[in-house]
C-alpha cells in the first residue's frame, strides 16, 4: 500500500496546455525558472511509466480472467504463488529468484492495485522526467528486488507461510531516488518547488507509520525498496561524477541490466498460459 502525494501541476497550479489563458500564466511571484522546471517535471510524455502501469494492470486482468472478480482468499493466494509472488520456500528452497522482480507486478485485489497505480503514475512521471526512461526502469527494478530481498530476510523469515506481492517496494524505490535527488541537488531546486518535494517525505513517514500499525502490510518490503532505490541512485550519480565509468560503458551496462530485468516477466507470463 502506498499513499501518494499531489501531482506537481496541482501543487503549483500550472497547466500543461501550451495555450495558457492570462489567469493560468505564472504570477510575478513565481519566477520563470520555477515555472520551466515545473512544466518539465510535469511532462506527460513518459513512455516507461505508462508501460509499467499497463503491465501491472494486465497482470491483474489476467488474474481476474482466471479467478473471477471476487475470488476467495485461498484461491487468490494459490494463484499468486503460482504466478510469481514471493514466498520463502519458493525463493530460498526452490531458488526461484525471478520472483524477486515478478512479484512487483502482482497485487492482492483491485484496491491494492489501484492505490499502487495512482502512486506509480505520480512518482513514475516525476522520476522519468528527472532521470530518463531507462533509469526509471532500472530504479523500478532495483526497488522491487531490494524490497523483495528485505521481505524474504525479515518478514517472511518469521512468517514463512506468508505470501508477499505488490509494486509498493518498487514505488518506494522511486521515492528513494527522489529523496537522494533532493538531498544532493536541493540548492539547484527553486524555493517554490522545494515544498513539492518535501511533501513526498511527509507521505513517506506516513506510509512507514501505517506499515507498522497494519499487520498485513509488509513494511520490510517498503524499507528495502526505499534503500534499493536510494542506493542505486547514489551509485548512478556518484559513478558519473567520479568518472568511475565512461558514458558509453554506463549506457551499455544500463541496457544490459534493463534487458536482464525482463527475464522474470517472461517466466511469469509463461505460467499464465
């Protein structure tokens, strides 16, 4: 579960319509640098974000075709395990490590899915505009794997029969990327936009608190995803600054990792048919 923040356009009262009316144009209080950055971060042309949304929705539709709109809990959990959800025995016993990513596209019911889709749309659009489409996919992958590993090593260690699924770990990975960006680049962020970034951290604290209070929420997956996304962003930013990798080598490595991340999805899809 993830409670998302307001979209940037709503927060700043800017419109993506290029034909702004006088009432919609930036006021003298908001400088043009802030306005241009807000428009850039609100750019709706975010193909990877839309593909991630479609993939999560497609997985839910396939599950509905198999189980119907209101399956009982037992049948749903059996289906999720068969399709690729995390459970300790399958990952550590059967060594089905592809589940660490595949589980980030499966959800326990439509409410779980819709909450995560809303959060993914907001954070995915922001992160894709900040870092680009390829890095968004890598950050989603890093958050998903980090969240799954944390869940397997903590929550599922004490409750081995528990089934864990959902995009929350990956979404927290995107939030980790936003956190690192803000801490490292806050001096370059116009003051009027800093409160927009800050509200994500309020949402983060609220989600962690709710995860501690609601037993069915896998808070370990949330924190593991947050750490995975933050760590990947730090490596990505510092590696380039320190000259540890050339631009060409970094691009090749990124595409290789992105391609490798598709393998679990093919395994999961093969189990549906």
